[in-house]
């Protein structure tokens, strides 16, 4: 046992689950929604994740491994067989992946993740099945999914079910499937152990019933008790056909009485598969079996001497008559071909010398044969006698093919992008770019590199639409990122004091150092506000999601309203007299100390705006200085229009209106 062996095994399992299952549901659903079929990289990623897990569990490439009995089954893995012959990989990627869109699991409870963890690792060993076993609640969702996928004869067939699903022997009867998943310990083959009494049939709901071979109707008792679970001891073999006996699996005395063989566990639920330990699957083994054993009756007949008369001379000659006929036919065909060749050569020589001639043949080669050899009574068409156009070079034909491929790829990428939608393309700031964006960017890059937008109107239109779609995506991502950065500032924006004294009990808030520290904190918060306002301004020029825009504008208004003191160098008076406005990001306001005139300047620039003009910025990009109408009104101000706390008062200084709450101003000295 190695040091931290259990912790290493646990962490490697977490890594393998994250490596594969974080991508699996999203990729499968996106590929299915785009009509691209199963996730193309599913099987390689499935096998690579398990191969990395097995390699990291092995200690320096030796037979020793981490994790004791729990991780021992995970070491037995062959990546080559997985990518070619593992039936569980085929079931995962060719049955479960294409149908992930049909798996209906609520987000509450995390059942989808638990189901995938069990199917990926939990069924690879007894100890792992105990660790990842599903609850009855979560098992119900995957069993409802198996009911749709596995029923061999559904009353209402569902289109789009992959044929692979029908070959997996999925437990499609709902209650039977629930019991398989939720009974402890987990056993995917409970029917292989018959009930330990004769003529007693055990049903899935746990009930047991006496049966008699002379009374067939009694064998149908489990139809009212969720179907058969285990066969009696005297009929120990449960057959594979789910409709073989009275709409249920048959119970037989011998295995030979089952036409389709004994009932087996599903490939997706089995705890042991031969390919996991390096053996070929049963289907491939059956194809490789050969035999040289002779049937006993044939061996006896070969030992008997014949009593029939020998063949006559005519019969012996008749056996070879076909060969003589074939030789004669070949000789006749050969002579005919030689005669035709000889006569053709003579006729061709005569035509070259008398009829055609080299000059006439050369003129005919450069002219239209129909007009050249036409009767002299017909009018001649000089245009048709003109030389044929030159043959197009191979590189020009190849370039045309590439152009057509680029146009087709661009059109397909745009169709996929429109299926995604024209707005609300991302929901969270950490969402990766959708697959449509990657395809559209690549298609636009190829089309523009070949200069197609300048030659083909359709390409120019598609490029403009695609770039607008991509710019909308980037604008939404920038807006969500700015919202994510600015949202935490809501906790402290309304606070009067943002710093604490470095030494308790010593004066701090009235000192110059305190003012400088407070200024730095507020500058950092105001940068978030300016970034958010710049993102909102940029997003207004794009057709982005209304919900994203509303969320950002509400957050911006709340931050500005809660800010205790707006920075003076960012505030200007509205040119139309509508109160205080905020300068855009990068613009500052200053006062010339000699004359007292105000002017604006850009950050990093040495040249200011026109003197005496409070702002030279267009009005449409000025921000609003909103107020938080939800804050209470100061009681002292409402009474006397004055407040002893002044700007340090946390409440509004205004006349109260109907519906406003009033609070006393209480400040504590720190």
C-alpha cells in the first residue's frame, strides 16, 4: 500500500469524470441540435479519459497500483480495444450520446451528473458500484429514458432512436429497471440466481407465488406484480426474449429450451465485460471459431465401398467435351479478329491516300466537322468554322472548385448560426463560444482570404451578416463580463467609509492618509462603473438580448445612485439644463486656476477642449447621474431642511413624498 493511496485513487477518479463528463452532455446536445449526428470525438475522448486514469493509477508502469480494491478494475484497460471493440464505448457514444436531448432530468438534485458518473465509472467494479450507486429518485429518470430507447416492440414507436440502442438489452420495463439500479448491493444479473424453492416465482415487487407447470395461467401472475424477477429453483434459466411467455421472460429447465439463449445483463449496466480484461467480445469470438469435426454419419458413409457400375467411355468423354468446345471457340474468335485487323489496315491506308489526305485531315481537325463535310449546296456558317476556345488550365478549375467549397461552407455556417438565434447567444460570462461561432469564423476567414466578397454578391451579403452575428456575440460577452466585474461593488458603493484604521483607537478618518486611501478605493470602484457604462454604450449599437441590456442598465443605475460621492472630474452640467451628467470613459473635467473656466480633456492627451465649455462631448454619450429612490429620507432634513451629518448622512436629503420611508441619521465614530 502506497502513501496516500486512497486519496490518489479518489482524485484520479474526479479528474477522469471532469475530463469527459464536463464536455459530454453539452457536446452531444449541440451536435444533435445542429443535425450533425453523434459527437464525432466522443469515442476517442471516452477511451482517452479511461486510459489516462489507468496509466496514472499504475505505479511507475508496474503491476502495482493505487487505491486497493476500489481502483483495481480501472487498471485493467486496453485503449486499442476500447477504440475498436469495447461495447460499452459503442453504447455510450452511439446510443446514449445521440439521445441526450431526450433525457429529461431536472437541474435540482444533480441527477444527470450522478447518472453519467455511474454509467462511466460506477459499473466498472463492485466497490465502485457501491460508491456511485443511484438513488431511487435519480434512477427513475434514466429508467424512463431506457423505456423509450430499449423497448423492442413499442406501442407508439419513437423516431430517431439509433439502432445500436436496440442491441444493448436495456432494462426497458420501468419498475424492473428501478429495482436493478436501487437495490443494494448493486447486481445487474439477479435472475442468474434462481429463487431457492421449487415452483415459487419471485416478482419484481418482491412478492412470491406458487406456480404449477400443469396450470399455465398461474405463470402469468407476475404480470400484475411488475413482471418476473427470479425463476423457481426447478426452472432456473430465464430466457432472453422479453415476450416469450405470456408477455414476459420464460423460465426453463435447461438452457437449450431458450431459443435466443439465456437472459443477460445490459452492456451499459454490466459489472464485467470480457474486453475489459483483454479478451475479444463474444460476437467476434464466434466469427473466429472453426471446426474440422466430421459428422458421424458422413464418416460411416465414406468407409462404405460403392456398389454402382463405373462410368462408360461416352460419359468419361462427355466430362471433357466442354474443354474441346472452348478451344474451338477461342480459335475461331482469334482468326476473326486477325481478319478484321488485316482488312481494317488495308482500308485505312486507302482512305489516307485517296479520300482524306494530310492537309484535309488537318483542316478538319481545326474546324467544325458538320459544316466542313456538309454538302456544297448548303450555306456555310463561318462562325462555326472558327477555332475552338482554348482549354482551361487545371489550376483554374481547381481554384473554381475551392471557391465553390468556400461559398458552400459559408452558407452552411450561416444557416447553423441562424438556428442558434440572432441574439441571446450566451447566458453566462464563462460560457464557451458556441460551435456555430467557430464554424462561422473559419468560413468567413476562408472566404475573405480568397477575395470572394468582392466577386460574389451572395458572399458579400453572408460575410456582412456573419460579422454582425459575431459582433453581437462579442458585445454580449463584453457586457456580461462588465456586469460580472461591477456587481460586487453593490456591497460597498453606498458606504460612507471604506477603509479601517491601521491601528485601533488611533485617529484615522480625519487624516490625509485616510482621505488618500478612500480616494484610491473609490477610483477602483468608479473604473468598474465606467467600464460597465462603456460596455452598455457599445452594446446599444448591436442587436443584443434585451434581458442582458436591461440587467446591465439597472446595475449601472444602481451603482451610480449608491455611490456616496460622484467624482468631480467626471461630472458636467447638461448643455440643455437637465441637471448633472457623467462624462464617458477616458474624458475628464478640469478648471483653469487663473480664470476659473471649465474645460474637458481626454485621458493621456496634452490638449484640452475649448475653454469655458463645460463639455465638448456629444450629449448622446453622456451618462445619467441617477439617484436611488429606494433609500429612506433623512428625518432631520425633512424636519428642518438641514442635517448635522452633511454629506456623511446615508439617507436622502429631500422632501418626503407619498410612499417614502423616513429614518434618523445615526453615525458611529470609529
